[in-house]
C-alpha cells in the first residue's frame, strides 16, 4: 500500500482506502505489479480507483483458463 501511496499520492489513496487495498490485492501484493498500476494511475489522472479495478478485472477475465 505504501508503494501505491508514494506513487499516486496520499490524498487520492486516503479518499478511497478500501479501493486502494483492492487494487493492491488485484496485483497479488507484488511490488512490481503495484508500481505498474500506480504508473497507470499517475499517467491517467482522470482514472478513479474503481475504474482501474474494473479494468484489472476485465484483463483477468481475458486470461486463458486451464
């Protein structure tokens, strides 16, 4: 969570702490994944955390299943 907050900003994370935790969970708690999605949030400043979560869920749904 600290990595996401450092990259995106405290205000944005604290405004939706539950959603920020959900983003980190979707990243499997992997620092590289968190850094990558944080970069997306920084470069797309109009994206909300809920929008990012929906995009992550869509990406997971596209992955092939065994």
